[in-house]
C-alpha cells in the first residue's frame, strides 16, 4: 500500500535528519504529542511535494484512498494540484472511488430498510432525524441509511466544489445529477457507471 511507502519515506527523512521517529505516548505530554504531530505533518508535506515533483500520482492517490490523513490536509490540496495542472483523469481517479463506495454502502442500506420496512417512503428516508440518531446508542436501519447518505452527499459536495474550477461542464452536470438522486434517494446502482474512472 502506498501509505506504507509514504510512511517509510517519512521515517527515512527523520533518520537522515537525526530526528526521533518513534515515541512513547505514556511518557509524553499532550503538548509534546501535538508538536510531534505537527512535525510529522510538515515532513509528510515535504515528501508529498517530492512525490509530486517525481510524478508519483498513483502513489499519492492510493495514500489518499487509505484515508489516513484528513481531507482538508491531504486529498483537497492534491485535488487542487491536479486541477491547476489540468490532470483531470487523476482528479477523477482521486475523488470517484470513495464516492462510489459510499453510494454503494447507501444502496445496501436502502435494501435493508426496504426489507425491514416495506411501507417506508422515500420522504421518510430523506427526512429521518440523523442528528438525534447519532446522539443515541441504538441501531436503526433508517438511521444507518441516513448516516451513509449524509457521507455520500458530503463527498459529492466536496467534489462538485472542486469541479467548478475546471472546464468539465458536462461531467459536473453528471455529478450534480448523481448528487440530486442520492439526496432524493432515487439513486440506482446503474447510475454508478458514470463514476468508475481509472488511470
């Protein structure tokens, strides 16, 4: 996995610069841990820039797909770089995979809801109070559906904002249509044929 390669590169950088990579969480203060994380992230960004300069886009995308790093710190800057450089295939490969997976999870939840609550309506699915559900500890099929739907919509919203900075007008409309279908719970597995980009 590319995350392991990235982490190994970070560790190698530490050693080359006589920095201690490992530490004991039980013997370090919260402030020291925060400082170590800051240093780790700074080093990560140095390696990421090196990989970008070397054109290791697949490795970077794979690291993003591993979801080890926050979206705003890793995936979004990488996506913005691809947009700036006109690397639309790489942008699609970066963003589409997780969107597809989240929508597939949403569709599985829809099937579960329909099996358990045959009379449930789309309106009931889309207006379920997710905030209240997340505060509780009990499981409910519609609550789980709402959770995965919300995750799908968040990813789609992020992607749509990125695509607005490209000239991919027709493709943007396709993603906006998928977003509408997820929102209204009319999405079908066949709709996912539009988001299966590979490089």
